[in-house]
C-alpha cells in the first residue's frame, strides 16, 4: 500500500469494489480497452503451381496450399470480409530450387505470377511479399551458403533483386523475413532508385530462431531440406535488448513498420518496441502457435473459437497494429456474423 492509502479511512477502502464494473455485459462493454476488427488481420496464403489445386498442410489443420486461381478467390473472400491484406508464401517446385536460390529473382516465378494475378483481379487488397531465400534454396536457408556459413552481403544483393521483382509484379508491402544485416537500407535504396518510393517496408526486425516454425516449413517445403539451424541470423529467445537494437537499426534504415515473430511467446517484445519507438508494430502468430490451438482443440482440451479470439485480443492488448494469423478468415467471419 502506498503512503496515501495508509492515511485514508477504512470506510472509504471498504467502498472500493473493482467487480462493480464487471457485473453486466453492457458495463463490461463500456470499459473494454481493446478492440479486434477485421482490419487488424493479415491472412497468409501458401501458393502452389497448378489450377484448381488445393493441398492440405497436415501439421496445420484447416490450412491449404492454393493454386493461384484459388488464391484469387481467397482474395475476393478476404476483401468481402474486411481483411485489408494478404501475405503470400510460395511452395516452389523442387526443380526450381537451387543452391543459390536464383528462382527468387526470376520475374516469372510462382510468387510474382501470384502477385500480378491477384493484384489485377482484386486491386483493392493489400499484397505483402515475403523476402527471404528459404522457399527457393535446396538447403532451406534464408540466405546464401558458403560451406556452413550464411553470407550476409551477397545474400542482401539477391534479396534486393527479389524485392524489385515482387514490387514490379504488384506487391504493395515488402516484408523481409531473412534477418540479414543491412537489407532494409539496401532494399529501400534500390526501390527508390526505380521510382517505388511508395512501397511500404515491413521489417521482420525481431525474428527469433524458434521451434514454432515447424509447420510453416512443411507448408513451403523447406523443412525437410533445412541443414542445421538459423541461429547465426535469427535472434536467440533469451534476448530482449538485442531485439531492440535490431529494431532501432531497421528504423534508421527506413523501415515503415516492424514485425515481431513468433507472436504470443514474444508479446513482451511487442510492448517494449511500442513504448520505445512509437512505430506501428505487427506480430506473426506463427504456424506452431496456430497448430497448438488446433490440435489442443481437436483433443478436446480447449475451446477452439474461444482460444482463437483470446489469442488475438492478447496481440491487440500488447500494442499490435495488426496480426498476421492463419485464423484471419475464421476470425473475420466471426466478427462479421
Ligand atoms: C523464413 C520464414 C519463416 C516463417 C515465415 N518465413 C520461418 C523460418 O523458416 O525461419 C515462419 C512462419 C510460420 O511459422 O508461420 N523466411
């Protein structure tokens, strides 16, 4: 108890009842501090070759990889539900993957075709393009490999080429998730030099080397290929200050928005970035977080819908401007119903 409270008389203290606000549905609504709406949600889509193709991702119940034509349908659904943006991830065919990931800057790659087709069919929806080499390399790393070392500057050169192609194809937001040093500045410079001053940069500045990415790696087909781990570029879960330095660096390099990834185990990071830097912060509720809720619900341990809603509220309460989540469509449907 603070000094002030020691001095007030006990009658006054007895009158304090915090449950008074919570006694009716309407009074709880009046003091609600957080709102989740469809415009807070970013819907990730996994893209495959083919037509009218839909493949289930086993480790992510309810999530399918989609051919481009079906992704266009999904974009229309998203628009109707009030979801502002999609994040696209390609599952590159095996024969297009290589040691140097050169397919990443092929202007006719799966990702670029998906971007341009969706952009012309549904121009009102925001398109977020992931920048990293893992869906294109035979070793599943986000950068170029020299023996066991991930090369930084050489990787950045390729990431710049990849970004330019994605913007030319129709991406509105470039989202580098590779964690190489200096890529935000290099990409910004290259985009500006080509007249793309308005393209947003959403930097995965605080991306951790996490066990929660497993199902995603199955979805894009990089998991079984991955040699070793990503600890020389992604952050260790132990560190918070290091994440702040990454964020500061990317802001100095002109990042518009910051992404924290994974999401729920890292809400302290979201909160701290928000207070320190006053910049829009997003979080990625990653594949393993999604799988946790889905499989726990399947086992009858938790209520799926209630857990989904609660998890998304937690992101907004922590300070997120929005959440990249595999629940985007279900949550938007629920909010619209
Ligand atoms: C890497 C990348 C990862 C995810 C998206 N892009 C993780 C990784 O393999 O390091 C994970 C997203 C998820 O788990 O949902 N560029």
